[in-house]
């Protein structure tokens, strides 16, 4: 690492490509920056696919009859297939997000068990929270002329697994929160530790969507979807910014992280 | 304050000195940021509740009559008492009466347990009457708002336990932690008063 740090002091060339080449060869934080940029790119792609292409967010109504559900699959046929095709291709990018968050916990003064637990939980969470929904809705979109009862089943299963399985994220958020609050290396500010409470409580708030078909607590409801999504966006934006700040502050030591210069 | 201040670890003391907003508010400024964000989230719940209520005021009034005002008042009194005890704890800690402060937190915690027990009793009474979560729109909000509040109370138990843990040892004592715990608990109290006013009292 000392050689790498010494390399870091070499003059950086001007020009965009020259700077990238220099970082690639000499920047000791290159792996962390790659993880951070892949995480940011994944969230951008996730937003484009789920909001603009597949029209899964905001979710359509859970109380539609079979004819309307068939119509929805037919209307979004191409978007669902292409959009989820992209998601299946890039789903592995979530590993970068888990890696950099796991790294943040390894940089804290807490047991390694926190990072390992978080990575394990969040790696599993992507299956019900994202991939199952993608598979079920893609299967529905593949043959819109299928029996309407089957399409309605795929529609319910797809949206329930997408919105209703947030509980699997709960323990992961709790693990990160505890790590932040007991950490002595000041990797994250304590307000972000407390913000984790808001995020983990949203996992409880979506639970009623398993029994409600209309209103504020249905899977497209003002509370179960809109308020929760608002909290999730604030939380995600906060941790993306704070992880970038962590990479800038990283000194590869094991004591408190220095403040940004 | 010399003794407890000296007992704060150097890491903690350094953090406090650098933290923006420290000294401007009681306890950690970070906790205040959390309280403000939580109040924003609850404000959105209350606005949505009011919109549903405005859409069908008759249903909400009829359903509200099934709630026990006595239990609601009892819960409010318990919560206000717990908040008062927590305020006394902060005062006692400031006066370096740590034994008394510790006792006040335990009493606050006891009030919290009584609050949750009463709330569970009330829920089970309603369920026995056949008034469940999916009965109608009023009961969606009744169970949701009181339920999410009870979750905050349960998190508050952990916060209060941390305060007791801090107070019990001279090495760990920190006025900031006591005030931070009190800030959280007062938020829980404040949210209950809002829920009580909107769900039980407002006609």
C-alpha cells in the first residue's frame, strides 16, 4: 500500500482520459471509487427501468379486474420484457453497493460480523425484492394472450413480492444502524444512524399491503407506497453522498476517519 | 459538571466539540435532525388521515364512538407523566444526582411499559368486538397510527436502557446522552398527544 500511496503523489496528467488512466494505475482508492460509481449507476438504471420502462413504479392498482390486468400486460409488453431484461443483466451490480457498505462497516471500530451479516442479508433481499417481481411480470408480459386468471395471479404475485417483502431488508438496516451508532471511528455521522430508524420503520408500514386492495395501505397507497418511497429516496440519497464522503476521507488506517480536507 | 465531563472519553469529547450545532440545542443535534424528519413523516400520515376523514366524515365519527375515551385519556396521562419524569431525570443529571436520575429513567421506562400494556389491552378489546384493521377506513388509521407509535415506544425502551447504562457508571456518564434520550422520549410523547387529539378527540 505504501508504494501505491507514493504513486498517488505523482502529478496527475491533464485531460479526461489521462486522468482516468492515472487514477486506474495510481489511485489507491480506485476499487472504492469503482464500487461507488457502479452503485450510483445501478440506482439510476433501476429508476429508469422501474419508473419509465416497465411502469412498475408507481404501481398500478391492486383492485383491477382480470380484463384490466390483461390490458396492463398488453400495454406494457415491450417495456416489461426489455426493462426486466436489462435488470437481469445488471442485477449483479448490487454486489458493488453491498461491497462498499460492507467496507464502511469494516472501516468502523465494530466487529466484522456486522459487515458479513449486512452483505448476506442484502444479497438475499434482492431475490424477493427485485428479481422475483421481474421474473413474474416478465412471464406475464411474454404471452399477453394467456388465461386472464393466470395473468391476474402473476400480476398479484409480482407486485406483492416487489412491494410487500420489504421486511427482509429490515434486519440489514438494523445491523447498519447499530454499527453506525456504536462506531468510534466516525465513519458516518450519528444522524444517519438515526435515519436508519426511519427507513426500517417503513418496512413495517408496507406490511398491510398483503391484506388491503384499496386505500392508503394498498401496494399503491399514499402511505404504503408514496410516503415509504419518499423516505427511501431521502435515505438512499443520504447514504450515496455519505459513502462518497467516506471514500474521500479514507486514509487506510484503523483509527477515526479524518475530516475531509 | 467537572466530574462527568472529565469522565467522557476523549473520542466523545472531541466529537462533541466538532459537531455542528452542538451547544445550540439540548443533546445531540443529530437526534434533533431525526426528530424533525420523523415529525415530517408523521405530518404526512396525519394529512392523509385528515383527507380520508374529510372524504367520509360520517363514517369516521360513527367509528370513533367505538373507541374508549377513558383508555385514551389514561394512555395520555401515562405518556405525559413519563415525559415529566424524563425531564426530572435531565435536571437531576445536571445537578449530578445520578442515582436519582437513574431512578427517574427506570420510572419513565415503567410508564412506557404500562402504556404499551394498556394499548395492547385496548387493541384486544376492539378485536373481540369484531373491529379489526380491515373493518373500515377509520380503523385502518386507528391501528396503523397507534401501532407505528407503539413501535416508537419500543425503540424508546432501547434508548432509555442506553441512558440507564450510561448513568450507572462514572466512566460512561454523559449529560449529552441523557439529553439525547430525553429528546427522543419527548418526541414519542408529542406524537402520542397528536394521535390522541386526531383519532380519539377530534369531532
